[in-house]
C-alpha cells in the first residue's frame, strides 16, 4: 500500500535528484565563468551552504519518519503548492541567468547585470524561492520542527550570502537594482 509518507519520501528523493542536477549545471557554468575570467567571492560560506541544504532534505525525511508526522490535510496541500511555485520561480531565475547562473558567487567581468525575467521585480528571486522552499517542503508532511529550525538557519545563511553577492557584483549591479526590493516583490506601487 502506498502511504502519504512514502509519497513524501519519493518527493524528497526527486528534490534531491533535482539538486544534484543543479550542482552539475553549476559546475559546467563555473567552468565557463572561470574561462571568461570570472572571480569568485564567498568561498568560505559555500561548504556551509551545501551542508545546510543537504541536511535540510535529510531532516525533512527523518522528522516525518521518526516523528510519525501525519499528512496535515489542507495545510499539506497548500505547502505543496508553495513548494512547487518556489520551484517554478527557481527555474525562471536559472533560465533567465543562463550560463551566468551558479551556486557559487562568480562574477563575470564586463557584463551588464541581468535585469530581465524575475529580476525585473526582485534583486534575488532565487533566494526567495529558497526561503519559500525551506518553509514549505517540511510542512507538506507536517515536519514543523524542520521548517522552523531550517528557516531560522536560512535567514542567517542568506544574510551572509546576499551581502557577499551584492558586494561582489559591485556598483553597476547596485545601480541597476537600486529600485528593486531584495526578496519581497512590491505588488502595488504608490504614485
């Protein structure tokens, strides 16, 4: 018999495979960036980020299995919708950046900032996707401790990551994005 727990574990496995595919794409893009003379920033926090996101998926699974978390009904379905929307936002950001997308902070020399796609609305749409995912994926199957702990950890990690990235991207990027919010889109502009 297929249980909601088994379906959730399969979902996590698919998410893990997707992350592995992202890392392969990132490696390919990093080679291209370095060949073009890109400079890397934030090497110190990168291993922490990789460990954090790996432990996140493990924690989701362990809390559901060991904690005997039941599927939370409407909350679980809503969390699944948010998690899938986060994936769509991530893919939109990755597709918009193309070969410039990376899990590392690699700054290509002499290229104008990308201001198309979701970057028309936000400075960091991919990080918004991460925030939504870290909150929603555990809640799909009631892993509320993982949602709380990893959301708090993600806030700390993103503070370092965003600061590092914005400094590395420099003045042209800061000028191009001066009127855009970091993570929360402005739905209504006064005027």
